[in-house]
C-alpha cells in the first residue's frame, strides 16, 4: 500500500470516529487548515529571504571587486 492510501484510511477513520462529535471534527479541520496556511506563509518568507540574501551577496561581491586597488608593479632591476 502507498502512503497516500494509508493517509486516506487514517483520515477516513478519524472522520468516522468523530461523526458523533462534530465540534471536535471542526476543530481538527481548522487546525489542519492553520497548519497548511502557516507552512505556506513560512515557505513564502523563506523564498523572500533567500532572494534578499542573494542580492546582498551580489552587492558585496561587486563592492569588493570595485574597491580592489591595483598596486603599481615594481620595476625590474
């Protein structure tokens, strides 16, 4: 059996067990929705931070490249 089938069985069993307690079922559904929303927001924040860090790295590399001073070479004797 695949993982998705097992997850489906667990979800089905949870819903069956909570048919007599609709408030508990609603709480479970709301909690799952909050978890999914939180994961989505965290993923979005992580992508923004990643892009920001790449831009900072590029800026720092460009700054270091622009600030390198070329020393005059010594004349041969």
